[in-house]
C-alpha cells in the first residue's frame, strides 16, 4: 500500500523493532519498555509499519488478536515530523480492513488523547464500562533493571 512518499506494510521483514522501540520506550503507555519485550510483542501480534521514502519506519501499530473473535489495537504512533497528514488514519483503516480482522465480536483500544482519531473508524466509549475490569501496572517497565528481568 503506497501513497506519495510513504508505504504501509504488514510484512514481518518490514517491521523495524528497533525503530518501534525508540518511540515506544518514551510513550506514556509503556515508558521504559525493553527492546526484548517489543520484539516479543511484535512476533506475537499483527503489525503494520509506516515507512517514509528514504527515512525508514516512521510509524507503527499492532493488534493483539486471536483473529477470530477479539482484537486489541495498541502501540499506534506516527513520528512528530510526519503527523497531520492523515497517516495514522491510513494505518488504522488498513489494519481494520485486514482479512484476519474481519467478523470479530469485539475490537478494543485504550487512548489518553486520540479519541477523535479512533472515533472516525467506528470506535466508541465502552457501552457497559461497569462490566470491564483490568489489572494495571503503571511504570512497570521503568522498574526493570536488566535484560534478565524480561
């Protein structure tokens, strides 16, 4: 999938874990996450990479899914210099159109500040938030001290 100056790819060989890690280790949702965990997450998820011509990977997103009933969209980013061009919309739209993600009963995500982006693609606040539960461990990755902690 291409547009002037950019291309999207689902191919494993096009996913740059080091580039994803460079951004994600500073992101509010996984600050300090080790590269080894990013590599494992990528290996076990459906991922998409956004490449800028001559610049490498400038965006990324992944979906944790059983490819049958449920999916969780996460780790979506576009580097600052490439924002405001509809590239995140393009990535999300492409992910949602992926054949492995059709007919799912539930597709979820969490975001602190990008609600309008996801609303354009049909996401809405939880209809029954009282049914949901979670275990949250903020700052977990900042507490890891060595590669053996992962």
